[in-house]
C-alpha cells in the first residue's frame, strides 16, 4: 500500500488517460506539453505532475481547445481553464475527467458541482452507470499500476458512497409480494463495498426486502439470519477476499451452515468465475457483474 508508483512509462500514461502513446509523444515532442525525466539507466519516465497535466490537457482538447493553443498556456492557466470546464460541462467523458481531477486534488467542491450538474440531465441510476462505474474502473486500473494512494481512493469512494446512501434514503419504499429476503454482505477482510451499496439501492427501488450487513462479515454470522428469515438470498462481492485458493472451501462452509434450508448465495465478481466446478454447489450462483444480478431480479 505504501509502495505507490510515482514514475510512469508512456504505456502507463496511455492506459490511464485513454490517449494513444503515439499521440502523447507527438504532444510532447511537437508542443513540449510533457517533460519526461530519465532514470540512471537512461530510461524515460513521467511523474505525477505530468499525469495530472495530461488529464487536464485531454479535458481542454475534448472541449475544442486546439493542442497548439493549449501549449501556449502556462501550467497554471491549463489547470484553471480545465477546472472552469469541469465545473460547467456535463458531457459524460468530461464529467469523468472532471471527477478524476477532483480526486487528484481532493476537491470535494468540484465533485459536488459536477454531480449536481449531472443531476440536471440524468437520473441517479444513469449517473452511476455512465459516470461512476467508468470512474471506478479507472481507479481499479490505477491500483493495478500502483498509481494511486489509499488517500485518493478513500476520498473519492467515500463521496460516491455518500451519494448512494442519500439516494437510498430518499426511496419511497413500496414492498412487493416477494417474500424472499436479500442479505448483502462482504466476506471477512473485504472492505470494498460501493457495488454492494449500489445493489442495495436497486433492491429497495424494486420494493424488495434487503438487509445490509456491510463489510468484513464472518461466514459463521450468517447463521443468525436463518433464525429470523425463512427464505434468504445472500449476496456478496469477492474483490480482494477470499483468496482464490480459499473460494471453494468458502462455498463448502457456506453450504454446511445453510444445511438443507434452500437459502442461496449469489457471488459477484470476475474473481469468482469458474470457481464452482461442475455446479458442485447447487445453492451458489456466480455473476460477473452487478448488471447480471439486476437482470436476474
């Protein structure tokens, strides 16, 4: 967690920004927009300032600023104009870029302004799908390249979490005739709950009875729910935990706890795909992503 990447290759910049490495090189050589450094072995690399500048340049370029005009601006002017656009524009790609800038600058005011602008054009469901999900995918990529500090990730995740919870509280809950209870939880040592929070929002929106347990729930604790509810569908995300070699033992333990109750476990996440060999566990279903679960509902 403390070994955060501060040196980026041209390929890193391409992956993070979505702009081809060839284009980035042209911007660098022809317009002097980026200033790479060199390692002792003479390999080129870019620092975090270059990464942030590149995101700002892309935002300006997507809003009809020619690269030649951007190159004539000072670094401070680029930041200022990018922020102005971020505050005013609600186009999906620009909104995502604006939220990236808000994350890197720990700018809650910018986050809220972009979100408020999006709300004038979209429902919360559309904002989550079109803006927050791509942003979270971007954050996942940053984790893969060790380009993000825990502080950045916690900052933006908590802001999104607040929006999900506020919108969940606003739902005028109208229960359906469905008697099944959906119990949402994360396994022990798993703390990444945004997907689970959003799924809880969708369940309540549909008038379904959900019980939200949240992060890091010991498997044994699920037994208590059986003493209260007759028909339960447990739903969990496997993002970091359990480790791959412990997933099948986890299913085995779950099945033992549930006995012959008929209660199910729905597991979401690519990590779990292929871990239920030959449908060995009849009461366990694996889903790649949240949208697959929503279709099932």
